């Protein structure tokens, strides 16, 4: 047919070309058909889905009722770390204080008491163990904090439920880590692992130098005492580490002062004896010896008093370098009581839905295969 020839019969018009949909794509029509199929599938199996969801919810509710969930008491202390450290640079003590909380330059600092390092340090196991090994007064009785924690934290009824040895374990006295026996090492390891999830050290405001130490435990008195004792431990350990070099220098200087004092007093006794002997002697040799002892005594006295002055200055440096922990907001009773709800019922419903969908999928797949066969 000539393309310029007019078409008089509409039946001769060629049908529009329909391109098939690629196999990796779905047409809107196919999507709608699949939705209608799912609708029919749901009509056939809705009772099964409902029954399994209700069954899962009932089982979860039974678990919720049978599981005793104790309330958790939340307590915390807001404090400020100031003072301490040798002043240096143009900022002086203000710069040192700002650097302690990461407010100074962006360059990382190797000091363990700076910025995020301090938060990690405050939660570290050595510091927590020092806290647990302190004797505290709770309800009018002196007790080792680790023993009170074992009894009242819930660890015996949960983590140690199947271990009779750990359930009856108590520390007879405060010990250093190297003094633990095998059972005490295991117990302290699990106690620390639990405490690491119960406590936190944070900075409430990035523009503020304030820090906050918090804990959430199952006993109100335990929460309060642990937070207060742990802050004291951090302060003591901080002071010990921050002034370590100065204390070593002070010890050496004190030993030197004591040595000078012993030599000086010995020389003075010799000089006194020499003076007593020279009262009736006019020999030049005796006078020379007295002069020598006098000179030595004077020199040693000058050295001794100079060392005493240096020792006093070093003592003042220790006071100056010691950190100052100021409590801004102490722990106050009663603590916030948080009752944690169980999600076993919700989990049971979701699990029942998942299982029912798997059953429906398997049955529909089997049915489709059998129909094609």
C-alpha cells in the first residue's frame, strides 16, 4: 500500500505496537492483581492468623505476670572539677579548667582527666573496684560496699541464680585486685559488668564545665551511697595521680632535709666538744679544727634552712595542684522510682503474626505448585 493513498477502511489501520513489560519490572495491573490475591488469601487464613497472634499474646502475658520486675531507683550528682594542675600558657587556671572538659583547643590531649578521657576514666574498672572496696555506713551499719551490692542489687537472683558458690560469696575485707582468689576475681568481673550498665558519666551542657554522675539500681540506699562514694573515689584517685610527680619531688626533698639535719646536728656536737677542749689549749692546730667545724656548721645550717623553705614551697604546690570537686547538686531522697514494664506480651503477638505468615506462605506455595502440576 502506498503511504500517500488515503485509508477508506478503518479495519485496515494497523494496531498500535504494545511493548511487553520487562521481566524484572511489575506493571500497575500486576500489582493490583497481587493485592486482590492477598485479599483472598487473608480471607482464607484470617482465623489462623488471629488465633496465633492471640496465643502469642497470652503466652507473653503469662510471662509478664510470672516475671517479677523490681523498680529501679535513679540518682545522680552534678559536680564541677576545678583547680589543680600547674598553670601554664596565657589562659592559666581558666584554660586548664576548660581543657579538663574538652572546651579548649580541638587537638586531643593525652591527659586522662581531659574531656571524654575523664568520662571513660570515671567508669573504668580500677576506679569502680576501689569504690566497691570501701567501707560505708548504710542504715546505721558499717559494711563493705561490694557485699551490700551483691545482696541488694539483684545480681544473686539473676546472673548468679544457678551458681551456689557465687550466691554465698562475701568479701571478708577490703582487698586489692592482686589479693583476690579465683572466685572473687569471677565475682568482681560480673559485678563490674553489671555496674557498667547501671552508671553513667555525662556532661549536661557542652558549654558548661559541670559533670553529672548517675546510677540506676534496684535499691534506693545502694544507689545513693554508690554515687556519693564513687565521686569521693574519683576525687582521691584524681588527686593521687595529678600530684604524683610533685609528691615524689616532695619525698626526695624531705629525705634531703632530714639528711642535712642529721649531718648538721652531728657537726654541731663536734664543734661543741672542740670548743670545750680548746678552753685550756692555745695550740694553733686546735683553733684550726674549731674554725673548720664552725664553717661546716654554718654552711650546713644555711643548706638546711634553704631545704626547709623548698619543702614548704613544695607542700604549697601540692595544695595548689590538688583538684577541687565542688558538688553543685547532691543526691537527694527520695530518688526517682522507675518501674520497668515487660514487653513479653507485645513480643508474643509479633511472634505469633510472623509464624502465621510463614505458615500461610508455605501453604500457598504448596497449593500453587500442586495446581501447576
